[in-house]
C-alpha cells in the first residue's frame, strides 16, 4: 500500500504536467487560429491565410518535434543508465552530445559538402568519435561503467573547448551557433519531425531486441557473464544506440540536457521497475517534460526567445542534487598510494625545479614571433613587453593556482582523476564570473576574482553536500561532479546568450585567452597564488592525514570535517582565481598534481610546491605556444593546454594499472 501511495504522486505530477502543456498549446494556438481551422490548415493551408501557414508549418511541427525529441532523449537516457549502471548517466553528461555538436559545427564551417547527406552525418561522426574514445579508455577494463563515463566526460570537455574556439574564429555566425547549440526548437516544416520519428522508431525496435540482455546487467558483471551474457558487447551496443539517438536530436535541434537524466528516474518512481516498462515510460516522460517546458517558455512573457535546451538545464538542477544525494556510498575507495613512488625529494632537490619554470617564463617574455620571423625581444625599450609581462605573469599564477586546486581536491577525495575541471568547480567559477559580467558589466578590481571564487565555492559546496562531506566513494564523487559540471556548463551557455555585445569577450575568456589580462589582474592572481601556496604548506599536516582517511586523521587529533571544509574553501579560492585568468577547461588542475606525484612528491608541503611549479610552467608554455604558433592569430592558452591535457588525461586512464577504481 505504501508503495502504491509513493507512485501516485509522480504519476499525478506527470499527468498534470501533460495537461498543463496541452492547455497552453490549445490556448495559444486557438488565439492565433480558431480550432475549427486546424485540420484544414494541416491538410492544405490556405494561401490567403497567413495564420494557417504559421500553424501548419511552425506551431504544430514545433510541438511534434518537442514530443519526439523528448521521447528520444528519455529512451537514450534509460539505455545509458541501464548499460552503465550509473544513475547520473545521459548522453549530454557523457560527451556524446558535445561530440555531435562539434561534428556539426566543423561540417557547417569547414566541410559544408557533408551536409548534402543531412546534418546527421557529421553529428553521428562526432558522436561516434566520443563513443570511440570512451570505449578506448575502458578497453582494458572490459568496458567498465565508470571508465566509460569518465572517458566520455573528458572527451566532452575537450569538444566543448574546441567548439568555443571555432565560434570565436567565426564571429559572423556567433548568434546563430549559440542559439542552435543551446537547443532551439523553432521549425519551418515537418521534415525534422518526420526524420526524428523514423529514427526513434528504429531505435525503439533495436532497444526491444536488446531489452532481455540489458535486463541481466542489473546483476553484477561476473554473475551476468556466468549466465552466458557477453557483458561488454551488450553494454557497447546499448551505449552506441543511446549515442545515435542523442546525435539525431542534436543534429535536429541542438543540445538539450537533463531530459535524458530525469525521464528514467521519474519512470522508476512511477513504478516501472522492469526494464521494458521503464524504457517505454522513460520515452513517454521525456516527451511530456520537453513538450511542457517548451510550451511554458513560449507562453511566459520575455522568455519566448530563450532556447528550450537552456531552460531544461535549470529544471534539471533540483533533480540533479536529489539524485546525487541518493548515490550509495561504498566507503572511501582506493587511496592514491599506488600512484606515488617510494622516494621523497629533499628541499634542495625541489629547488632544482625552479630553474625550469624560470627558463619557460624567460622564453615566454623574450622569444617572440613577428612578421619577420622568430626573434629575441629587446631587454629594454620594447613597448610590447608591457603587453607581454601581464600575460606571462597571469598564466604563471593561474597555472600554479589550478594545479594547487587539483592537488587539494585529489588529496581530499583520494582519487587521481579529481580536478576542478572534472568536478564542476571550474565551471562554477565560470558561472560566477559570467554572472557578474552580465549583471554588472563595469565591475573591476577585486569584484571579478571574488565572483569567480564565489561560484567555485558554491559548486564545491554542492559537491561536498551531495558527497557527504567527501565521505562517499571516489567514483561516486567523480560521477556527481561530472553531472554538476554538465549542469553548470548549461547555465554558462545561457548566461552567454544573455551577455549581448560582451559575448565575444566572454567566449575568448571561456577558451582560456590571456589577452584580457591586465597588470592589475595579473598581480592579483600572483598574490592569490602566493597565498594559496602558503596555505597549502601551512596545512601540509592536515592534507597528509586526510589523504590516509578520516579514521587516521581522527586518530591523529584532526577533526576531519572541519579541516576538510577549510581545504574545500582553499580549493575553491584557487580554482576561482585561476578560472578568471584562463577559463574553466585548462586541465592543468588534473595534470600538474599527477606529474608531481609521478616525480615522487607526496601530499605534503613539498608536493604542493612541486605541483604549483609544474602547473605554472605548463600554462606559461601553453600561453607562449598559443601566442606564436599560429601568428598573427593567437590561440587561447586554455585551449592549447586542453589540447595537451585532455589526451594526457585519457592516456592516464588507459595506462592506469589499478582496475579497482573503475569498477
């Protein structure tokens, strides 16, 4: 009886949502064209009545596309979650939608001939690339769910950064590309609806053939294999089918997130426990969610121009937090001890790393490229030096801050894949900075770094909340951070749409350009780096104890919750200021701590110092390469570091020998 009462509420809410969407649709459509003329308009619109043409070619097709696209996303999300046994899985979180989006952008701008065969060809190619990378990463682990998820996530971040760069270099198409990639449902005929309906029907038929095998994935992999199921093959087929659905929707209307996340969970709450009813219910729920959201947007004054895909991001926030809180904890997970070599470096050996950073900084300051080729800049009297030193100083400080943030997060979460970019902290800083850019465009001084640090703190606070203060298993923390980062990226895209003339500057910044760094912001970042490093050194005992687990920390007289909260604040501060300089997707926070650990440094003061030096050198080098390799067109430092960092992160996962972390 209690179970039945629990099902009634979600069923009632879904029915009310469907009724609300239909009421709005009928009311708006009847006001534009009397209902008695709808059938005539759909059969053959009168050439003398513009209202009939608008209804038949715009209003009705848009409603149909919303229903079909929502159903496709709901079905794809259910397939993803079943195949990967991950309640936070959906194509937009796993990098599939970002890959499809990148394929479409590249085809539109550089190979329009591919569009002769339809937009789905490049979209499917991009999605296939994302799936391929995710499966390549997980190949050594027999397509283990978390390995597939993290591989897709990293590749998705890489695609997002690259897409932003393409848009920067094609400013004439900026508004159209931004509106499209945010999920705009505007239609001018029935071709898109017909195409999506055919794809959905094929996918539904294939899903029905896979349903029995997929249902066995509710068991452990070992039990399923014992029953004769080729687990990896079934998982790959289901994931590929979900990716194809997401690519079709992206090709038709752009990226629409969180419908695929929400629909399967609503279906489960309605009582669809077995797989086949859950697949059908997920498609129905997805159709209702997207249709009703779109109708509400069109009926609300001032929101009619907001892309529906951006609106679903906001609607998905409460669900996202609820789902992350429900993730089961499996303890602290594997520690990072196997990633650290046995030797310890002395202070003298540590100081030997500083000349490397000094050499990189000097190259960035004085070795330049101009119309006459490479040359050594003058040590005095060079006017361009006044433009270079803030960029070099800012990149150096931002690299150190990003590295320190990743160092603290990896220590606290005891997982070498934790970083500001992966856990959504950098995206939170991005939202904070873009919010102040939209609300107070004239803000200067300490306002931007404080806004960025505040956004990072909010993101990290949410992550700490849903991970029970970091007590959840490392894998669950990564999955929750991935979903949080996807949500915050959607918020950033919406803010970008609202930024108006400042969109170009914000896009440059999101790709990690140091061209906007001033002497003031560079000195602020340098001061922040010194403060963050000093705090890491002062807190070295706390970091070392927390890296061994809460039990050991408590035995050593350290209150783990209070110490972790302070270190979370430090990580947010470092990530926020770094993001202000080089954007949210540099990957320095992931790579620098890893390199320091591989060199033999532990989670103590020397490890923090080494990480800061490595991060500063990497980002300074990336900034120098970006300013010179494609001269006279500068490449953003964050993008250059992402080109290096994303493949390095994937290689780290492929070469990792400990399979326990990816179960």
